[in-house]
């Protein structure tokens, strides 16, 4: 998925190369589409040796297990985004969050690029109540996480690495 028309004037974009990278530039006004990644924040929510996963209710990868989280709003910092998304999707309040690292994925096999900040999260007491773009939430024992059913490749790798203690 990439832009075909100029965001500034609606003109058609042409493929160009700039510093060895593929860009799209407007033939009419010169506006350039860089395809920069969209920032996101997600949480590995842990409680007593278990990890909370959320089943995706919307494309891409609808029906697969995922880490709760979402895209940053303008002016929002990653940790605030994480707390907002965990509340919206699961009805849970974040008690503590620690940055584990970053992952780069595409939003679907042909989707736009995403840069995800991944946090280890502890939540306040309470049962998850799936809502918004989550159809189900389930606690998995650390040794029984269904890696094969986690669709975003970088997320799967990061979660596997974290849970194996490497
Ligand atoms: Zn233009």
C-alpha cells in the first residue's frame, strides 16, 4: 500500500530515487511521499507467569492473537498511547510499564511501515473486558503462548525472545 496522489495538490505521484531510496514525488508541485513508519505502542501484559493476548477483530490479520496497543495520536507520547489503548481495548489500567525495545513491521503483508515501542506492562487488578478492535482477551501461561497464531513477524520474534529470557 502506497500513496498514488499528492496530499498537497492531488497531482499524480511519480517514482523517483533519492539517496538510493525509492520515493514518490508529485509531478505538479514537487511534494514528496517518504513512506515514513507510523509510530505505535504495544504491551506485553504480564501477571503471575501469564501473558495477556488480544484477538484482533479487524484487518489486517483479523482473528490472530496480538499484543494490546495501537497507533500514537498527534502530540501523544508512546507510554500515554499504551495506557490509553490498554484501557480502550481491555478496560484495564496500566500500573507499571518498562520499555523492552522496538520492532519494525508492516501493517499487513503489503501495508504501510510501522515502528512499535514494546513495553512490559503490569496492570491493576481486574478482569480484561475486550472492546474496540479486540474480540477476545486471554491469559496464556508463558510456556503456552501461541507464537504461530501471532501475525506480525517482528512482534512474534520480540515476544519469543523476551519470554525465553534472552
Ligand atoms: Zn502536488
